[in-house]
C-alpha cells in the first residue's frame, strides 16, 4: 500500500490553527470546530476551497501563540479559539507507569482566531499525580456562548465565552471522591441537549450528566475502579438513543436521558487502556484497546441488547491507542499501536492493508501515531513528530 502525500513540518507552530487558516484564503473565516473531532464528532472537515497540496516551503504562517505543555486540541467558534495548557518548572519526564507529584498551573486561553491575540486567560494551581504529566488532555466544548473545559486532574469548569467569567465548576476528586486515572482525565465531555456528560469514575459515578447551564447533577450511572479514557458516545439502535460507555472492565449502554442501563458486556482492557470512541456501522459496534484487545458486538434490532461476535483477535483488527480511527462504510481506517496505518474489515476484523507510511517509509515507527481528519477523498494527518501531512489512502 502506497500513500501519496504532501507534507510540511510544523514543529514550530505552537497553535496548529494558524496553518489551517492559511489553507482557506477564499473565505473570511473557517468553519467552526466547537469540540473534539468537530461539529459532528466524526473528524470530517466539510469546508470547501481547501488547497490540494502545500506550497513550496509550507503554508504561510498567519500568527503564532506561545503555549506551555499539553495534549488538548483547540476548539473554535466564530472569532474565538479556546485551548488549554499546563505551566510548571518541574521536570515532567517520567516512566509510562510512574505516578509522581508535580506542581504547576493549568490555564485556559481564549484567543482571537483571526489574529492570535489573547482575549482572556484563566489559571488555577493544580498538583499533577498522573503519568505523562505534560498538561491537559481534553479539547474544550463551546456552545451557546459558553465554553467547558476538563483538566487532567478532573477540574470541570464552565466559562462565559465572551468574558472568561466562571459560571460553574466541579472538581471530581472533591465532589465525587474520584481517583485520577493513571494517564489523567482524558475522556472528552459530550454535549447532549442541555446536558454535559462526562466520565468521573467511582462507585455509581462512572458517568455523570450535568445541567450545562447550572452544573447541577442530572443523573449518575455505572461503577468503575478506573474510568478509562473512552469518550461517552451516543448511537441509535433498536429505535433507541443509546449512550455507550466503554471502560476497562466493561462496555455499557445506558439511556442518555436517565442514565438507566440498557445492556452490559464484560471487557478487560490491558492497563486500563480503553481510549477510542466506539464505532458503529449498521448493527455492528466495534471497540479496541491496547495490546490487541478488540471486541465486536451485534446490536439488537427490536430491543436495546448486544451480543458478542468476536473478541481479542491476535494480529487482527486495530488497537488505536492514541488516535481515534474512522469508519467509512464497513472499513475502519486508523493508526494501530505499532505505528502502522491500516484498513480493517469491520465484520471480520481482517486487516485489508497496512503501511508504515506516512510516518516512515519502510519500517513502522514504533508507537508512532498521527491525528487524522478526513476532507473529501483526502486526509490531513498531524503526526507526533510535528509533521502536517495531506495524503490519500
């Protein structure tokens, strides 16, 4: 499998939206990207007028904005861009499974998306106790003049987008006695009508729905020693809207209005590493995790139920540890934990093709990965080496 590509190194661009803005010279501003994976939470870029290849020397830099550490993406609505980071003087390079204590400040920045000017910043002291303690993990959520952020230690805050004024806030450790996951709170909150749904963890509070306007708890559901990192995902099956919760010890479907369970399937995620959002095609639902953990369920058509089709196929399916894969028809496209880009048949788990490209030419780049956004027949990949790649797969 060969990947045709156009790429540019963006290692010095501290906010990647500067590069994206340069790709759309024919419109006054780009489409909104209000939360993780975009307007439909599917990593599809539907804007028109995007260039086919990068110009020689790369796209023009529109603006730059300095940031401290972090893994969270930016959310953009209109002329507002919100992104988070973590500022510390500590050496945060630790072993994958080490838990040490680091002091610093988590920050929420609101920038003018056209100029990069800082409009407001909110910061609060925080002690990090997780591994990979470089900064926040979750992309902000922007909706109806509000912005919601979730920090790596479980600080959930609602701000006025225009002013940065705090409307309400929760701290999962204080309010729910929740333990910080090994790799921090990383499951992106889900906006559903007037509810903001977030993983919390603990007995009876694996998932909690908050009133997005007031922060009042609406319902709590399921129990988990470790909440995992898989964002809550809503699907429709058997004529019911179902909220799918994938965590290290199981996969559950609950009513998104009440939190009441529809069905549950046991699951065992290695090292608690269930990260991807479930993928649904027809009546099939796929979940994959670290070290060849995989599970395909068949959903009921007459009632909200699920039965196992297959699980834990060795050297098959996909283990998307760091990046959400995409489903097109009955084929999954994504980056496996071994640094391979691959296509997988959903029904069987068979790998249709694999390639080390575009991260490497011949041999897979270890655990290398790239964030994937689809635009028509092309893909924009932002790799962990700092390369922004346009490719066809």
